C-alpha cells in the first residue's frame, strides 16, 4: 500500500481563529487525516461535532469544508446573538472551534462572530490592559460572586476555578469574554 500524499502547504488561515497554534487547537504533529487520507504535519485538536468517529484530521479539511461535506461536521456548537446569515456557514463549517470545559460558546458582535483570541485568567487580562473593558462582562457572568470582586478575580485564573475565553469583534475590535465555572 503506497503512503498517502503529503500535504506541504502552509497552515491555512481562519477568519474566526487566527492563531490556532498558539491556542493549541492545532498542533504540529504528523498525522494521516481521517477525512482526506493525506499526511499532514498539522493536527486539529479541538471539538468536532459529527455522528462519525473521526480522530485525526488536518486543518486543511476544516478550511476547505471537506469535513463538513463528507461528515456534516461543525466545530463550534453554540453562539448567542444576532448574526448575519452569510457568516454562519463559514463559522460553523470552515473554522476550528476551541476546547472548553462546558459549551464552547462564541459571542456575536456587530452581526458577526467574534475571533477567538485564547484562554485567559485575570492576570492575562490585566497584562493586556483590558481589565476596565471586560470588568462588567466578567461580573455579569456570575451573580453569586459580584458581591466579592476580589474573590472573583482570584478564581479567574487560566486553568483555575474559573476559565476565561477571550474574543475580539472583527468589526469594532471590542474584546468580549466567556467564562466557564468548575
């Protein structure tokens, strides 16, 4: 049996997940893709919503929509907000998701999905200088902790009791955050 073709293309770019290597949803690892059957030096390591048992896929089959066409796959499972219909197909079927503790919710802003920036705790938010921009959003996620802001800040640690997922609007550049609680 001959070895499958080797994909030597650069990593595709994704509108809603611009740095998937940094977020860890795509890893530099050689795999034989279950979708296209080709060898790739990149492996997708995020959520896949399909009825098929798919384990090793390359990012090219996400980008070009082959995973969607072949397996009716999507890579994010929840969004909330008013989004223009033209963005839904690209977001659900041509864009990697992100791994989360519960539902990988993606905020909608300016009638489009937001770009996933990465996993953050309060320390990373402070280092980016966006603490004031996100404070009301953070407090709105947890009514039981709003009385004690310091307790909330202590718990919001990357891989801590509260995990933050940072997004940015592609139109107005506003930062948005989604939180998961243990």
